[in-house]
C-alpha cells in the first residue's frame, strides 16, 4: 500500500522536473538561436511550427509502434483547441513586439488571476484565502524580478488581452479534454500537434514577416543554427508533453503558479551564462516568489487533506450502518455474537 501511495508522488515530481528543466533549456537554446549575438533566427511563430511538427512526428511514431493508444476526439474540438492555442502563441509574440518588456511581463502574470476566474465560472472551483495569498505572493515576487519599464499602447493592450485570454482558456481546456475523453497527456498532444503544426507553418512566416520585416527564405541556415533549431525542437517535445501531463494531473492554476519557478531559473541562468544583471531587487523578488510557491503547495495539500477527512468519516459511518443492517437481516444480535465467542 505504501509503495502505491508513493508512486504517484514520484511521477508528479518527475513531471514537474521535466517541465522545468525542458522549459528552461528551451528558453536558453532559443535565446542563443534568436538573439543578434547568437544566430539571429528571428522567426518565433515559424519556430513554434517546427516544434509542433517534430512533436506530431514523435506522436505518430509512438502510435504506429503501439507505444501509445489513440482515442477518438471530435475533429471540431481539436480544431477549436488549435485555433485558441495558435491565437495564444501569436498574441504573445505580437504583445512582446508592440508593448514594452515590462508590460509584457505584467500581462503574463495576469494569466494566473484570469485562470482562477475561468475555473470559478466554468468549473465552479473555489479557492481558499491561503491559496489566494500564495498566488498573490508569487505574482508580486515575479513582478518585482521582471517588470521594469511599463509602456502601454492601444494595439499592444488588445494583443495582450487576446493572448492572456487564449492562453488561460487553452490551459483549462487541456485538463477538460483529458477528463472528458479519458485520454492521456501525450495522446492528446499527438492529436492536436499536427493541426497546430500545419496552421503555424502556413501562417507563421507571414506573421513573422509582419513582426520583424525579415523573410524566412532569405535566412542563412548555418550548421550551428540548424543544430540549435533541432535542439529547440527536441526540448519542445519534452516541454509540451510535460505541460499537458502537469495540467492533466493538477490544474491550470497550479501549472501557472509553480511554473514561475522557470522564471526564477531563467534569471539565475541568465546571470551565470549570459552576464545578465542580477540586482538586490531581483533577488528579493525571487525569494518572495519561491516563498509564495512553497505556501501555495502547502495550501493545496492542506485543502486535499481537508476534503479527504470528511469522506473517510462518512465512509466509516456508512460502513457501520451497513454492518448493523446485515446483522439485523441475519436475525443475529451483536450480544449473541459476543456470547458465542466467549463460549468458544
């Protein structure tokens, strides 16, 4: 029994670890690939199309070899999900281009309260004061770390609102689809990835040309750039799979809150590898964010235990009543049973 209880916890820790490691590695690889000091591959939307192409290929191989089982999901739901997911990606890229970095970071932080509101209205999910305080601490800590200048433009605000709404809806839908169709995280990803890959490869180059004025056809693919594109795609497979896995097991809110550990890791690695500035304000913000994550984990675990305890009491009560009914039906009183035991 103890082994059975521990096994899911190890799997959960492994899912989070895979998501954090692959996401941080992906950000570092993309920074080298896309920065002017690196290989200057400034085609973020098209690169995401490459990511989903490789993910779809891995999913097809897994299904063909029998490693994963394919389950039916209506095409219209896959199309609807892919549209929302692609609008999230494009909206985030446009928001980064049209807004200041500070406002872009604020818009990303606003995903947490939006997810909470959506889960409340769509799934009637309530949050305790402990959870709300922890979420606030995480958002403030990450905000202190990352937000510097804040400049708002009308078009940028619209793109940020679309990006936040679609990202929140996408992450909630991942968990809903897994529960609705009893499908695994990788199986769901294998079904959505081909649609996202095709659409992003078709429209991605045009979106990137609008964003940076450069054509994908004129880019020089050196050996180094090609290697980093492949590395980015491989890391994206693990990142996407672990994202679906984490949201399916926990919730979109938990994924957002604990996912900000990636922001802390990126800041530290940026300081270590790329000589990025790390001020006292950054350090204090990171400490506040980490404390918020620890409190959030404790609050969620406390709520789980609080829900389990009444269920156990109800089950034991029902079990006692059932035992009495069985004794009554058999026409044997409890005192007779005790008397028989003493005589034997």
